[in-house]
C-alpha cells in the first residue's frame, strides 16, 4: 500500500481531550458541585460511550449533553486545556523528514478559535503541518470529515488512495472509507471496540505505534 499523506484528527489522537473533559467536569463552577469528586476512571459513567462515537463525548450525557457541550466550548480555560500526548512532536517531525505530507482535520464550533488554539498547541510543527478546520454543520454528511477529506484532496492535489486518516471516533472511520482513503483507529483507555463490520481497520494505541505500523505496512513508492 502506497501512503504519502497523513491526516490527523487532533482530539483523542494528538491531544488528550479526555484530560480537558475531566478538568471541565471537576473544576467548572457550574459542574464541580456534581462531579468535583469523580475519579478519572469514572469518566465513562458520567459520559456513557455511544456506539456511534466509540469514545467519550460531552454530548452523550443523558440529561445535560447539550448544556455541557455548549459550556465547554465557551470556556477557553477548559476548552484549550488539552495537552499533546507524548511523542507527538517528535513523530510528526520524523514523518515530515521522511517526506509525508501531514494535515490536521478538525470539526469545531468556531473555526477561528480552534485554529488559533491549534497553531499554539502545535507551534513547533506548523512550518510543515497544514491545519484544517471546519464549522460543525457546514456539510450534509453525519461526519463533516467525509466532505473535508474530499475538499482537501481537491485543494491540495492529493490522491485518496494514498491517504490515511488517524481518528478515534467510529463514525469518522466510515467517513474515511466513503472518501476513498484508509482509516486507522487510535485507541485510548476509554474507547470502545469497533463494530464487527469494521474490525479489519488497524488500531493503534499511540503515535509511536502508528509510526511503526506505517513503516511496516506501507511504502511511499
């Protein structure tokens, strides 16, 4: 398999969104009275993981989902409190040196806010990493990433069959396949298993494991 382009989801792949969720739930003045004492491992009890997502989402809270999501997105001190996972910068730099074209792919409530945050978070690699964001609801598909990928293929002259999207959300695996690219699933301690019809998709636990998989299973020529 020839791979020349890598699209990275940020939240849950490059950056620890669960860390941001935990800080938000336990420290935000509005929600700390409810969740200030929960332990890290109790996050899935507060935010039940829906099969569609396969990962933690504020919007899956049984009663407060919309409210939580809104307050999180409008609280910069929590929204931007998602540190990079270990080794992200070094792996991105190594892949750049190998000749891979790399992009981030994020759907967000405010493109300008998210781009500003990502340019700060990934400042060490923005000389080669192209940051792409789109407004939630801009496209008709359930996942904006299907349309985003197709748009980027045209914008940057990329071939879908030479492209990988690394993402943790299950619905984005479908989006990747529909766009003609190759899906790779990133796992963490809170992600649920893929459905049976997607169990052929490679899964990795971090960027190091992804890099090793890439070198072993693909080439650039």
